């Protein structure tokens, strides 16, 4: 597997502490229940967010106030309280998924490499919205693409492998027995699990004992 493995009892706490130590000037946020816990803990810390730019590594094509919106969750749990320097909305970057991803791609290219990208791991081995078998997996030029399939309820917008590779640090947070098989596949180098192929300047996996396995 790519990166450094840290088996920790409290994944959300370890993530919040890492963000506090790294003091990243830019963060790309994720979605899901583990991310929600991570951001909830971040909101309780005395971190100075005035110098931080917020991005999103993936998003569902839903209104921001929808329960399925990654940005909406991040705003409710963290951003509305933290008041960062800037929030670069992926969902609001355009009026269609294709226009939004094209605009976000252009904006990202003009920006310095993102200091910290937060990612999760799905039971099928996906990360961000890079799903097994998706055409997005073979994209080598664009940084952000629209994607989706019949197995997922909403169209998706996502960073590609090239976008992730530009970042300074990627932090995966993985917890629970439900992720054990997927993490085992990544750890074994199974290329059919999209998270296996993620690379960056630094990659750190924060994994709890239930997900890490024996």
C-alpha cells in the first residue's frame, strides 16, 4: 500500500490532532460519517481558520442544504463555526456537473498544491467518488470530472488521481469492521480497489483496530 499506516483507537481524534499539528493553509474535505466525526472534533479545537482555504475532493450533485451534500455537512458541522478564509464550493462552481467540474478544474490549476486532502474508504474500495470500473479512474489530464453510475443515487463530481497526486499530504481515515475487507485489499495492493492507486507527496492512513484487522 502507498503511504504510512497508523493504527489508532480514535480515528477522528487522531485526524483532528494531525490537522492541528500540520496547520495546513488549504484542506480538501470529504463526506461520510467518519468525516462528520472528524470535523465535529475539529470544530471544538482552538484552531485559527482565518488563513485556511477549504476545497472539496468530491461532491454529490444535490443542493448544498440537502442531507446528502458533503459541503452542507461540512458547513453545518465545522465551517459555519470556523469561518475559514475561503470556501471553494464544488457544487456551486457551475450550473451543470460538466460546467462545475470544468470551472473547478481551472480554479484548482491556478492554485498552489492543496496542503491536506482528507479521504475515506468505501466498502468497495472506492475513495472520493472514484468507484470501481469508473471511467474517472483512467483520467490522466483533468483534475476534476463528473461521474456516476446506476449503483449510486446521485451524479458525482470528483478529484481525479492527477488532482490527488498534486497534493502535499493525503490523510485517509478508516474505521469499523465494515471497512476491514476493503482495507485488506488496499493493504495487499489490489488494483481493483481504487484507493490502492492513490499517491501524493505524503500519504497517511489513520485506521482503527477493527478496520485494520489482525
